[in-house]
């Protein structure tokens, strides 16, 4: 597993966030940051779901252990 930070350009609804129970969320001025440990296939699933919700990802960062 790799610790990942995903920043998107809008607030993510509570209903959508329930889809990612293993990620920690932080919202700041119409951006949302999701942080958690994800396997490569899980990362792609999260990115696909965000895209299907019309949420643009603006940053993905691998967090060193």
C-alpha cells in the first residue's frame, strides 16, 4: 500500500465521501483533500469514481512513510 493524497477542485458531497470510508477528508475553500493508504488498483477506482461524479482531480501526491 502507498499513502496517497488526492486533491480535487470542488467540495465532495457527504454521500460521495461515504464511498471512501478508509480515506480522511479535509475541505478548504471549495477543494477537498482525501488522504489514505491505497493499492494501485484502488487508486484507479477512486480516480474513476471521482471522474464519473464530474470532480476534477488537481493533485495526486505520494506521501513518504
